[in-house]
């Protein structure tokens, strides 16, 4: 006698279940491949060690200002500028302009961080400017350049600054010059950067000689946020697998157990004399033509009586009773015989393997191959 119940199954260790290991391993490899294959970029050095750029200097003289450039130089180690800020323009300025040669552009689309090392004497702050092409079709085509700026407080001591490109903003004066509302959001074209500027942000005070020195300019890709997101994604995958594993192996459905007495299939197909309809069913459940009509005809017992007796005794209908016996026997053969799943399906009375797989999973809550896996 064996007891068959839909919720009667052994538990299995999470890490002993091979599909879990395959999913975790595959997802981890894909995440690593995605990170190293598509997101790791070498730093883009604009200065020093870049022979494809031109460096020049500018002041407010083109708009009627009186600021003077006293001295400037560019070596392999630094870009230097000495100047005087003088009244004559609303906001006097002097600065350094860096642009690629041959009217080309700089592609920053694969980078997200602006990094430079700088120092200044008698300068309170500096304005860093990245100038891109205009790709916004909803504004005048005459506006060919967009200015994106960031302000930094500098000191006489050499200091390194880091700024995410998304933190750069279009200044108010640019909107005023182009007669646009500051509330209008414009997209930068970081794939086509025209030039990079560094200009002073100080107010002129007398004849003070000021100096600015830049030691390095480069663009990097900072993936800290992305790494955190990838770790979270992997954690979510692991969590989902654990939840699925719980429902696959540990959840219990509240069903009344069905106790069935049956004769295990003899692989040599031995036949014995039968006396009652239960004996007949239990000994012939492997016959795929077995149905209520055949049992009644061979045993001489009314079909209604057979069905009512099974329902009253085992709490299930005739078809479920037969399937419970077949699945119980298939479980035994899966573990103890050398037959494959298809052969076992036919041995226990199913016409095809796919039907057997569906019935098996509906009763055991596992496919036949998963059942074998959990018992190894």
C-alpha cells in the first residue's frame, strides 16, 4: 500500500538544483561581459599628451573690454596664463580655449565625467565651458552652438576637480543673447564637442596681476552607479530564484491524501486472475484503453457503483484515481528502472509522453526530469 498526495514531495537544496546554478552563473557572466565589453572605456586625455588639439587665449577686447593678457604658454606639463582684468565690459573676462585641429570635433558620448587639475592666483573661481553643436530642431537653425558650463572655486594650491557632464548647465547669459527662455530644456550633442574653455569668474580689483595654470584635462567614465545597479539586478535574480524554488519544492497545498492500493507494474508484464473491480483496476492501470466502461464490463459491476465507491473511499473521481496510480508507479520506475521517460510513460498507460509530462507535473508539481534531479 502506498499513499499518494499532490503535496507529498521531498525538499531539495537550492544550490543542488542545477537550473538555479545555470541561471545564476549565466546571468553573472552576461553582466560581467556587458560591463567589460561595453562600459569600460580608456580615459580620453585632452591635455597633456594630445597632439590633435590647438590651444589659444581670449579676452573681452572683442566686446569692447580692456582686460589684458600679459603672458601665456603651453608646455608638456601645463597651460599657463597671466592677465589683468580691467573695467570696460559688464563682466570682464580672460580665458583659455582648447579645440581639435582641422575643424574636427571631440566625441564625448562614451564618457560621463569631466576631470581637470588646476590652480590660480588672485582668482576666486573659474568657469569651465563645453561647447557642442546644436541638435535641437525646435530652436532657430542660426543657433549653431550650445554652451554648457560649471563653476569651480579654485585656490593657489594645485587641485583636481571632477564633474559629471549631466551637471553642466546652459548659463543665463546664453539664453538672453539668443532670446530664449531659461525654462527651455536643450539637449547637448556630446558626440560633437567643438571646443572647451576655461575662463575667470572674478571681479576686477585694481591692477592685480592674476595667473591661471592647468595641468591636465581628461574625460572619464565613472561606472559606480552602474555597478550598484548591476549588483542590485543580480540580487533580484537570486531573490526571484529563491522565491520560485520555495514554491516549487516547499509550498504545501492543502489537499486530502488519497490512499490507493495497487500492484506495481511488473516489467515482465505478468498477469494474474482478478476478482474485484479494484483488483482489476490496480492490475490493469497500465492499459491505455482502461476506462470505466471496460472495468464494468470485465467485472460485472455497475459503472455508477464503481465511480461512487472510488469517490467515497478515495475522495477523487475515476480518472484521477487511475492517474494517481499511474504517476505513483512512474515515480518508482523513474528511480529504480533503466527505462527512459518516454518508455515509462507508455509502461504506466499514457498514449504519449507530452500528456504524461502534463499529468505528472499537475500531481507532483515537478516535471519527470525535475523529479529525478531532486532525488539524486
